[in-house]
C-alpha cells in the first residue's frame, strides 16, 4: 500500500472511529480531562506511555553503544605521544 493510499484511508475515518478514539486517549495531556478518564482509558494511555518509554530507553542504549564504538575506533587511530 502506498503512503498516499494509506493517508487517504486515514482521512476518511470518522471522529468516533476506534482508531481515532485511541489516538485521542494516547495523546491527551490536559490534566482535567485525564482526571475523568475511565479505568480502560487510563490503561490504554499508560500502556502506550510505557511502550513509548521503553522504546526511548532502547534508543538511548543504542546511542550509548554507538558512542562507545566510535570512541574505540577513534582511539585506534590516535597516535601515542612518545
């Protein structure tokens, strides 16, 4: 499926479609709105935030591993003072 086709399908979704509702729940930041979420809505949002956090920490670990590798490579090419 092309991006254009996918985008047009998303644009055709109604405001109360399940996907749109879930996206709205996941992206809500207003504390007053969050206070009135049901248990199910909190679970949807918390599961999403947890998954998002674990993804970010995996990216951070990858960045740290990359930096360590680059440092090792740079050290191999440094000339030692004699």
